[in-house]
């Protein structure tokens, strides 16, 4: 059916509006990208000259290197532990009725509405009370608390779409409970598990507010290292780090979408 001129005009205005909204959202990233090539030692926009020296400084800066390494360690542990714990708790909450079920679910989802700085400050007070060091264990524990709700919600979606009849059929044919879980349940939950792990990894690696309270000089993550740098310097190095951050993240997402299919993993589309 051929669209009328008014429908075509409305469609074109909608497309232009979407483009304008995307440009508005991306404007800060565009400004930071251009400013990162500034030849001057003072962060300014628009640049009066162009240079790559700030990218070299960002890569060579020791605190950024250590922060990146610390962030990768914390992210790997936190996202993996959150996926294991979140999957187990999601199955228990979804399939079993017990006293205090709603309270437990509300408690696990509470980091969604509790400010992260309160979580970090509370853990800092707890660590100080017991004279503990702010090592990797404390940082990982903090990140697990913060990303666990996202894993739970992702696994909930897969559990909702799980066909329980396949498990009953496998059990009726003599499969052991372990065999049912490994051959029937987990493969069907895989999109939710992968999506939950991906969300947890992204959120953990970018977590700053709570990390500022629970990290020390030896365990500070990259966002905390960036914050400490901007308190002392005002050159475009931090803008260069941000550009590297954006490029690496976008590249990983494109590669993940190419080889894994993020639409299926994140339950955006049905396979």
C-alpha cells in the first residue's frame, strides 16, 4: 500500500528527530574525542593544534596500567561469582515457595535503588570495624553485591521462557537430576547466563562510586585511577583515556555481536 504524502513527511520528520536525538546523546563523546587531540597542555575545545602525545601519556601512565589490570581482575571474579550465585538464587526463588521468599528477593534487588556510594561507605565502615585490609576480596564482594540484581533479572527471563515439560520428559526417561540440569536446564538458560555475565562485567568494570570507598592504592580500578588523575592534572590525557575506553568497548561489543549474537544473548530477539 502506497503511503500518502503526509505519512511520508511524518516518517521523514521522525527519522530526522531520531538522528538529532542520537547526535545530542553522542555530543559529549564527540567533544571529548576532538579535545583528546589537543596539542596544548590545557584541556580546551576547540583545539588550537593537534597531537597524539596525550594518547602516549595515557598508555604509559603507570596508575592507568595498574588500574586497568586491577579492573580486569575484579571484573572477571565479580561477574563470574555474580553469575554463579545469581543463577542459583534465581532458580531457588523462581521454583520454590518458602517463608521469607519475597524478603530475600527484595533484599537481593535492593542495590537497584540504594545509592552505590552508600554501599561503598557501608563496606568501608565494616572493613574498618574489623581491621581488614581493602584488598581484592573486599572490592570483588562490593561489585558482586552491585551487579547481582542484573544477573537475577537476566536469568529470570530465561527461567520464564524455560519449558518445564522437557525436564519432566527427561526425568521420566530415566535421566538423573544432574543429567537433567546439565543437558536440559543449563542449555536453555545459556542466553540468560551469558547476558547476565555480560551485564555484570560491563557494570563492574565501569563501577566508580562504590569503588572509590573500598579500593586502596594497590587495588584501585581504572575509573578510580582516572578520578585521582583529574584531581591533580588538567591536561587532555584523561580525554585520551576516555577515547581509548570508548573504542575498546565498542570494538568488543561489535565482535561479540558478530560471533555470539547479542540479540539472542540479551533476549532481544528470538533465535
